[in-house]
């Protein structure tokens, strides 16, 4: 009764100061005005049913009166635009005759004012209108992008766009993330950085749990992932919580997820969909909530087609799928990653090692050439820098050290690749161009390409390629011979060789 009378007083006051305003009362009895769930449910239902017409009407949501719970609910509904209005904040006249804090706050909002009765302010929750707030959001995103890239200033546009999308998803979504890419492309490191970014933004409270599914097989896989109870099998002398429970409220990274067995895939699917699973040998369900990040270097679509991977599990983890490029597809980023790897070496060993200018140019030229296939991707690069930095004396990586490392990489890659010449030339000429070459030309051209990319100039390449015959001639122009040979096959510009 008292509330009804108060509403009548408010109605009368509004009509007295604004006769053209129609006041429509919506009466509702709340069992407990301090019950957040009940108050929000009522206001949400009211906002959903109300026939809003923002094109012809302006709405103000008065948040100064009512319980604190109701004020919070009004704010949330206005901020989410379920109520398409601005916030109205009022305060009575202070003892000094001026409005209180609410009135002064109106200066930073959309508008405000005061009268003998008090003051008011109108706040527009469209945050894009506030340049300072917009800049803050932009700065946070830039920080997040740099964080995911380990502080490396990447130069590859496609990779930068990929990281930008991952940053947005990592902050906004708890849904599974699938990272695809070749071995050594950085899936594990990126997964951990995603977790650390989410933790910084208070999106997760639990731990980061990582497991390579290729290392757990058979009965041990089920126990490792889902745990077991005492006596579940011979040797199970105590309870084991399992990795899914360890990742509760955190992030579980399952690398090489295609290696999971069918039973583990089924249990994982249930845990993702229902948040529960049964430990091995247990009869009581365990509850867990975690965000899954899955990594794979295989085509899961092909694995589904051959029956090695569940189609329903793929559908569940395929909401956010990101394809990480290999190092050979990010040659622009090799040089900044070179600095990153030397810094990592210094951090782990306490030794600061740097390239001299000529040695650095030689390694970058080789590393970005078609001859550098980088089958192990960043693992290969890390190993190469570690070897060169270890052999550097005193603290400077020299040209002889770089040449030795280049030869070592080439030998290792030839052993891994049954047809290394093909890999070098296909990158430059494409499949059709390579197929048009005679077998004799493939071998010879691939070797010329390797040498030209490993040397600082065509003159140096000529001296290396014709080291024996040039001693038997009185006049030599081996640089021109190399240039014409590469031009005949259309590779001079592709190699960006010095003229």
C-alpha cells in the first residue's frame, strides 16, 4: 500500500513539472527486492515484453532509487541494450543549495543539469562514444596481441590477422579451440599464452594442464585423462584424480588429439557436453569445467573419413579452428624470431651472444630462401640458434659458424626428405613448373638455387659453383653464367639475387 501511494506521488510530481508526459505504472509484487535472481528475472521479462520504439521515443532508466540489487539489474539491462535507453541519475539538493555528486558526475556523461530541487545526469552506455574508453580497449587489445606473440613483432600480415582473431576468441569465449598446423609451428606455446592471457583478464581461475596424446596409449590413457579409483585394476593402490579434474576451472591442452583412442574420445565428448565423467573403476560421476584447446598436425576430416576420429567430437571442438602456418610460410618473421631465440638463449644460459652483421645477413638469406624447408619449423630454428650461440666465441656468431650450421641443416633435411630437390624447386616454380623439367635439370637447378641463396652475391655463387674450372681459364665471368642460367628458368627475380 505504501509503495502504491509512493508511486502516485511520483506520478503527480512528474505531471506537475511535465504535463505533456504520460506516466504508465506497471505494478509488480516482488517477494524479496534483495534477491538478485528474482529481481533480474522480473525486469528481464518486462524488458523482453515491452514494445520499445527507440526511433520515435527516448527512454531514460532511473537508477538512483530502489534497492542496490534493482539498480544493478537496471544497469545490466541498459548496458546490454535489452532496454534501449540511457541511464538517469538524480540527487536531491544538498545543504549548500547545490546538487550532490550525481549532478557533477553528469558533466562526464551525456548531459546533466540542476534545479532548486536537486541535480541530474544522463549517461549513455554506448562506450564507443567515449574516446578515452575506446583508446583503453584498443591498448588492451594491442597488449593482448603482443602477449600471444611472445612480444615478437611479426611482419607476416596473415599471421597477425590470425593472432588478432585468436585474441578476440580467447577473451570472449570459453568454447573449445582447435589449433592445426605442422609439428613445431608453435601450437603448444600459443596454447599456454592463450591460457596466460585468459588468466590475466580473469577469464579462468584454474591451472593450465598439457598432455601430448601421442604419449599416452591403451589403458594408461584412460587413467591419465579421467583418473581411477583404488582397485580399478591391478596396481591401482590409490585414487588418481586425472588430468580433466586437474584442469577444473582452467585450460586443458590436448596436443596431437588425433592420437586419442575411440574410448577416450567418447569420454572426452561427454565431459565437454555435460561437464561430467566417470573415473576408471568408479561409479560416482566427477564434475569438471575447463576450456579445451586441442592441437593437431593431422587433417581431422580425413581421420573422420577413415574412422580414426569421431565426427561428433570433431563437430564439438571445431567451433574455433585456427591454422598455424609453418616457418617456411612466414619467412618475414624469421629475422625477428632470430632475436627472440638469441634472447631465450641468453636467459637460459646467462651468456649474451649476438651475430656479427655479415653472419646475420648470411643466415637470414639462407633461412628465407627456398633451400630452407624448415620441416621442424620453430624447433629447427631454436636448435640452430642454440648450436650457433654455443659455438660462438667470444659471444659473437661469425660467418664460419653460420656456414657450418647451414651445411648441417641441409644434410639433416636431405635425410628427412626423400626428394629434397623437389621441395626446393616446387616452392619457387610450383608443381607444374617442376613437372616440366627434365630429371637432369631438376638436380642441377636445385643445386644452383641452394648455392645462390647461400652466397652473398652472384659473383660469390659463381666462384663456388665453378671453383675448379675457373682455375683453368684466363677470363672468367661466372656471375654472368649463373645469372643467365637462373634467368633461363625464370628464377632470377624469384630468388631476388643481387645483380
